[in-house]
């Protein structure tokens, strides 16, 4: 298997094709077809799956580890693990959902092994919109609130933070979340409820919202 990810493309969020990555046929094929070909050893098919989901994997990893280089390394590990585990993918969930489950597990294991102070919350990749001219206070308040939310997220248990990130940042449905988290739908809703309630409590205590 060749080089999986291109740093420049991932960091800048580009989904453009790179020369030699895939043919027109591969780029139009559904995930299920690509998985079937990849299982038979077709590296071009798997490279197309990487191209489709590399940004999703990298973005989710960044949400957990808050460091570009660590997220990059984890993304590589995720795709290597996915490639080796393709024979276990039964198609009961979407390929992306299955992949997000691998990301969540890799990040959880990485943070457990690390057992060190986390990277400052403002050190990770972040898209900041410029403030309108004449309104610097609003921009500062927005950044401060964003950092407060990130701090509150860091305080959540992994399973609650995962539920919140998959729903609010990745936009997964409850059914997709249940498959990615390998739990029942009711458990997903319960974890998401606890995550939202804890975030509200933390933000209220910090004075950002009314309790």
C-alpha cells in the first residue's frame, strides 16, 4: 500500500484528485464496490476510499488529540488498520460509519497511552472567521466562547464527548452514531443528553450562558 495521505491536501481540506490516485471509474464507484475490489488486493480502490474520507478522519482525530502532527499520525494508523480489517467489514453500516468507529478507538487508545497534559486547546487547526470591521469585541467574544466550549468538551468522558462530536460536528444521524459507537440507539441518545447537559452546566458556571 502506497502513501495514504497528502499533508497539504488534508491540512487545507482539499478534496481534489491527485495524479494517479484513481481512475474516473474508481471515483464514480460506490463504497461497496471499492471495498469489494480492495478486499481482492486492488490498491487503487482503497486509495479512492482514502481520498474520499481522509479529511473526515483527520478532522475527527483533531477534535480529540488537539494536535496536527498527532492527528496526522493517527489518520495514517486508522487507514492502515482499516485496510487490514476490511475482511471484517460486512456492509451492515456505511463504510464511513465503520471508519469513524476505528478513529474513535484509535484516539481513545492514544490518549490512554499518552497520559500527559493535553496540547493547549487553541493549538489545533482552527478556522477563524475575520470579524467585521469595527466589531473586534464580537470576534474576541466568539473566540473566547469557542475556547470555553472546547475546554468543556475536554472535561467530558470519552464516550460522551464522542457522542457530541459525531452528532454536532460530523452530522451523523442517531442510527449512524449507534453503529459507529457500537451501542444501542437509546444509549446514544442518553450519552448525547448527558454531554449536552454537562456542557451547559460548565458554560453556565463560567458565565457564558444562563443556568
